[in-house]
């Protein structure tokens, strides 16, 4: 393969000649002879099968192909240098740190297993996990306070400068305690939930618009007896003790539903499916340990997607 024959020295010589506009000046900066630099440029052009540079009265100038190759060569060399610098920093400090933002839906579902998988690789790294509303996590990611966010795809205006990788889709569940009266109601209709206390996603949460739209489409009127909360610990305990209904991302309660600790009302929520995945800054080059952490999340999500959406 062509890319396997390109070496770091090829890229280094090409970039320096491009910057200096002169083979002679590039050779001086790289502490190489002029013939050595010219040889590397010729080898690179032979590997790619195109002319990258042309001589003119102004000196050395890029061809059309040279301009195309320049951006990728610059990115590759910058990534290599950043990687070397991060390794050096890790050696100096003896410990790296990953700041990971997680929505509650993944904090209780795929993340525990993903962290276990990652830690089995024995990286000298400390994980700092931060949970909170999607809007807050995205703002922290954008300014560099977080390296990665694992959660739902943000609204379009909040994704500027960010890159999202889809892992799986997750839907809403109408969750109750086992033995809830609505579970045995023969003519159950979704409107029946209005006669009970409903735990509802707060207005600023990522799932609120989805739930609002779903209930509106199903003809459910305003819920008078409503508690807005994103606390999974409160929600689980409250519905265990009361005939309340908790509208929540299914991943938060999937394990309890599977174990029979909680139950799910017979509501087809396929229309509430939303993307869950990994979000990073679009201009960031992930470190090796961040790449391995992301892989651990991917592997866990591959195994658990059907499990967390099996309640239709």
C-alpha cells in the first residue's frame, strides 16, 4: 500500500521545503544535505505517482497535487508530534488523566462495563467521570474541560465544533413498580397515566423535547401531578414506594426491568428512539488512551444495544 511506504522523513522534508520555498533553506533547518532533501522529495513523488513541487522564479511552489497532499501531511505530522509530546508528559508526571462526561442514561448502563474493560488494559491513567445535563457537558467539552462525552446526540445548534459518533439508539420507557394497577388494567390507554404522579424529564434535559412530542402525538393532555427530575437514584426509589410512573431513558432502568425489580407499561415507544454515542471536539486529536477508552465503550455498546431496547 502507498501509505505504508511513506516515512516521517518524507513528510518532514516536504513540509519544510513548502514552508521555506527552497530546498537549500529547508536542508539547513533540517540539518541535512541538499541532495538528501531532494532525494526524499523525489521518493515521495514516486510513491504517490504525481508531481508535488515545481520550480519557478519565486522558488519552489506547490502543484495542484501538492496542495491536496499538504493538508493531510500537516495533520499527520502534527498528530505524531502531539502523540510524542503526550507520551513525554505522561512519563514526566507518571499519570495521565481522562475527563469523561456521561449522561445519567449511560452512567448506569454501558459505562460501568466499559470502564471495567478499559481498566483491564492496565493503563497508567486516572479517570475523572462527570455526570450532568447534556447542555452542560457539551459546553465543558467545547472549552476543553472534558475530553469526551458519552451520551445522546445534542441539538444541532449545540453541536457546532463537535464531532459525534453514533453507537446505538435508545428509547423512552414508562416505568412503574411491579404490581402497579395499570399493569393489570385490561383496557389500558396512555391517557391513564394522567391519574397518577408522573416523574418527568426537566425542561432543560436532552429527552424532554422527545417526551413532549411523543405525548402530544398520542393525545395525552397536560399532566397535573408531575415531578421533574433527572435523578436516577430518586426515581428508582420513588416508584418502588409509590404508584407513580417514571418516564425515563430505558437504559437507566433496563437492568432493574430485566431482574423484575421494576416493570414497564405496555407503551410502544419506538418513535422516541434517539442516538447515543461519543462526542469529541472536531479539531482534537484523541490520545492513545482516549482512543482505547472509546473502543471499550464501543465494544460494550455493541453487546448491550439489544438488551437496552428490548421492551417494545
